[in-house]
C-alpha cells in the first residue's frame, strides 16, 4: 500500500469513528427521559375527609404571636418587666411563652357542633426576681391581647418560690464566669499539671437536683474535657457551687472533688496538692474515642423509599390527614410533641396524646452523679428539637415542618425542619395468610404507616419521639434513646455502679422513665376502665367426668375509682387495659381501645426518698384519672429545681374519684434500665433502647378495618400472576419514575444555645 492509500484509509477510519460517536450521542439523546415522580398527592386518597382549619386551635404560637404577647406584657406597668436580654437575676423578666391549650369542653363544642371558637391564649412564665416568685400568666385573646391573669394558684394550688426556677443562660454565664475568673486562678498548678487546663478546654455538666432540701441551689459541676463527645471525657474534677444568691458576687464554692478526694475549698486543694500529700492526677492526653466522625469513607447507599404516585397524606398548617386518619400536632417547648383530635374513619379516638416527662436516675460513687435525678421537662424537652437531618433522622422523602419557640430568649427562635412526617413501608406485612389446605389462595397487606417524629437532644441524650399510625386503627407511640451516656471519672469503688467504658471513664448505671398522656375518647367522653386477663380454672371433662382439666378462661373486671385504676409497676397488672364505651359493636361487646405498654424499666425510686414526690407518676405503669383541665400535665417546669415540694405531684391527681361514665385520661409510663457497656461508646444505639405503647382497637369495630385498605393484595391459582387487578405489585415494573428529591440542606447549628 502506498503512502496515499494509507493516508486515505486513515482518513476513512477517522471519519467512521466520528460518525459512530455522533450516532451514539444522537441515540442517547433520543432515549426518553425517565419522568420525575409526582409531587402531588396520590389521587383519591382523601375522599372521606378534608382539612377544615379547626385544628388551628391546637397550633403552636407563630413568631408574630410570640412577639405580640411579649410586647403586650412589656407594656404592663404593674409587672415591671425588664427585657430578658439584659435582665439580671434580681429583675422580673419573661422566661417562656407558649400556647395555652383551650379548655376541652369549649374545644369539643367548637370541633363537634356550632360552639364558638375558644379564645386563643398564651401561657407566659415570668421570673419575678424582685418578688422571689415564679408566676404563670394567661394572656389573650390573640392576635390582639387585651387581658392577662395570674394562673399560678389555679394551676398549682400554691405560689411558686423563685428558688424552684430552672437555671437560665444568664445564670449559667455567671456560674461559668465565676469558675473561670474567681476559682480556677486559685488552683494554678493543680489544673495545669493534672489537666493541662489552658483557660478554654473545660466543659461542665451539672448534677441535679441542686441540693438535698427545698430551697437549695447548690449544684455539683463535673468538669469534662472540651473535645468531641465531651460527656465521655470526665477529667476527675467536680465542684459544688452555691449559686442561690441573686447577686453573682455571692456565689461560692462549697466542696471540690478531685481524683476521689473531697476538699472544702480551692485553697485547701491547692495547699494539699502543693505539699504533695494527696493522690494526684498526672495529665495524659485523651484519645479521641468519643468522636462520631466516620472512621472509613462512605461506600454505597442504603436503600431509599419514595412515593411513585405522590404522597398519600396531606399536611396543612398543623393538621395531618392520612388514609382514614386525621390529627392535629404541635410541639411544646417544655413537654415536647403533642397530638390532638385524633380521628380514625371520622370518629375521634383520642382528644390528646402527648409526651409529658422523661427522667433518669443515676448511680455512682462520685458526688455529682450519685445525686443525679434528671427531670427533663424542667430543662425543656421540646426546647431542644433541632433541625432533623434528611436521610438519617427521617427518610429523605419526608415532609419537614418548622417550629417557633420562646424559652430563655428575648424573641421567638425559628427551628427549621424540627418535625418530620412520612409514610413508611415497615418492610413486613401488617397481615397475610397463605392457604395451603382445601382452598388455595393468598391475601396480604403491606404494613405501610404514617409516622410523625421529632428528636430532642437534651444534653447528652437524644430521644426520638415517634407516633405511628397503622391502617388497622392502631396508634403506636414510641421513644428511642440514643446519644451519649453520662459518665463519671473512675475511682475506687466505681464498678459497683456500672462498667468501665473508656480510660478513667465509668458508664454509670441509670434508669430511664418516660411518661405520656393519652386522653382517649372512645365513642365520646363517656367512658369506663375495663381490664381483661386470663385465669386457669378446673373443669370436669364432660365426656369423661372422672377427669378434670385446667382451662384458661377470660377474666374481666371494671375498675371504678382512680385509686383502683392506679396500676403500679411493682404489682401484678392485668394484661389487657381498656378505655371502654357503653356502646357495643355488632357482636354485642363494648367498644374499646386497648392500652398495651412496652416497657423494660428498672425500679422506680422508693417512695420514702424525698425527691420522689416530683416524679411520682413513675410509680404507675398506667394510671387512669378523670379529665380535668387544670390537671393538664404530670410534671412541671419547676419539678426539677424543687423536687422536695414540687409544683406538680402527680400522685395527688389520684384521689378516689369515680372513673365510671366519665371523661378519662390514661397516664402511661415506660422506660428501660440502662447498664452502660462498651458498645455504648461512642453512642447508645436505638436498637433495643426505648419503650412505648400501643392504643389498639378492641371490639371497637365489627372487623379489622384494614381489610378495606387500598393496599390489599390477593392471589389465587386462577388469577394470572401478571394481573394487576388485585395485586399492584404485578405492574410495579412498568411504573418508572425518578424520585423527586429536594437538595440536602442543613442549618441546625444556627439555633444552638450560646452561654
Ligand atoms: Cu441511658
């Protein structure tokens, strides 16, 4: 081949190559694009019920409403309020503003008949430093307030002492400043040689309560190293500070605990340290074992769920509609998530289901922890509901809702994406049966549920709060614990209170108890409390009279007073607990909802312990009381800081009243005993850690309502396996759409507390 021929051939090959590339590109462009999945609600999902706006009577205050309430109160000359931004401990200032729930009777008249809309009101907690009082005001009507009234006596039956207030950002600031500028300089070499203290590498975690009797305000502060996962890095130093004075110059150190030894002052510790006659800590750098930074690069993605034909639920303002369900929701700064007016197939099942309280009682031989009995609503459970992370905290496709809260601030704070709502395939059938004998067929229903969730990070612990709506009319309420365990510096005798989980670190044994309120209304508010259980009884065998057999029988009992229906954890409790109606189903049985508690709790505090009064709800797995608006919560903002004379002692709600044909409220407790172990490092996992309860229909219907679910699948040998008529899965391969996913964003760090 001559040179010209070679050149022509090369040119031809190049042209062919270019033509091929162009052709492939054109073909690729012709390939039809996969459509995005619908953002609209799936057709025909909410045929029977519509949003009506009435749920707004339960909605949290908006940013504007918080502002209006604050401005109204600031103008009231008799209150003499100082803006909380500049208030000192001896001033009068607003601590909290949130929705004051309407009275139930008014709300029901508005929801169910033509009653007027209840006035919209705010509850405002004012710390009256000048008068040594804590006062709760009701302010209304919104949006243009014209009145305020002191509600404290009506709600709590007494005045509330100033010493029972939670510690504010301002007070924390004074305490930490007192340590850094007054006390730590006295310790000089002790801090330097023992902890390599550089003026900024300490963090503090406080033990609570703040003393041993009413009026005490002297807290133990445990020093932790300022590094990722601070709660697992105790340095071996704890300090008890009396901060009862309204003037920070009156703060004083009462005791110091250093490496297992007590001292009465910084001077005493310093002097003994310098003389060399104490057991010293010699600083060694801490390993970074508590960090949550990934230890390996990401590889692959876990499976995702998405809605091919759009959402099957609707969220409008604070109301959710999902298949046969409907409810209103909100998030209290103090108690956390609450739901109201929960209906299934148009009938109200519950007026209110809400989180009430979460407590943890600790054991340790170190002073801060041995005293510790945390009562979280005093710190604010809902207060710490930060932005949820899409794809981890909630499925990526979830609907996210913002909230506004006003607690220890001077203007409402905006918490983006702090509630999520999603429909979720639980990955196992709700029911199914395969018939092998005589008749051959299969019927099944995927367990697709709606979940509304918030997650609250209360210091070291993160609680996940789930309300799960099933297609059979059941509502499950669950709490899961994750986050960091609380730890103590390892000293002699520590191992009586837990396990060593890291160098010099004891994971301290503790109990978790959580309380919920379930104000069930079963076919109305006229209900009674029924228990069911089983007992073996001896029966003569009819066809063989000389023989006797043990046969389990149904045992039913109505409990008629609040005292009978206060079911303690330490007693044998009937297995089935029902809020029942006098109305019957088709089979003549009383319609009811069953309360089924899931709990792995440890022992509750002995009642002889003075602090028990503040957490007396934890005596009872379930307690039934007659509904009263002023018995709205089982705990209070003030219970932590005055556990000995608490604003709310739940056990006083149980006072012998009849619960027959009354409006009933169930107070439900659950929890788990936590013996920390090596695998709690770096975090406690949700698997196995938590509790909850079900509210389940029990003779409420004539049959399982989920039989009407649009998701039911049916197969029999005569139906071609590719028929979609009774089995949408047979056509799934034809349903092609791209998940319609929003971009990932996160702004949760904008909202953190700065002291
Ligand atoms: Cu725990």
